[in-house]
């Protein structure tokens, strides 16, 4: 389980660095918020004894929403 989590984290970091070059700040915020939220949600669910998959799904939704809001506000400033 630990090895799969480490590989997943590395894949997300690698993919987020490559895929976000031509995106607006809102799109970057949604993508990075979803990725970080999924990792955080899975970790919290695993630690608390819940199902990591559901935690990742919930975390991705909350992270995408928060990242989209922050990115949208940055787009409005620039």
C-alpha cells in the first residue's frame, strides 16, 4: 500500500508539472486543488480507518472547488 501511494504521489507531481503550461490560473487551480485534495483526503481517510478511495473522491471535489475559486480570483487580478 505504501509503495502504491508513493508512486501515485510521484505521478501526480510529474503530471501536474507538465500538463499546466497552457492553462489559465483558474484551470491550474482546479487541477492542482483536485490533485492535492485527493491526496489529502485519501491520507486522512486511511489514517482514520475509513476507505481511502472515498476520501480521495471527497478531497478531490473540495480541492477542485477551492482551487477553482482561488485561481479565478487570481485571473481577475491579472
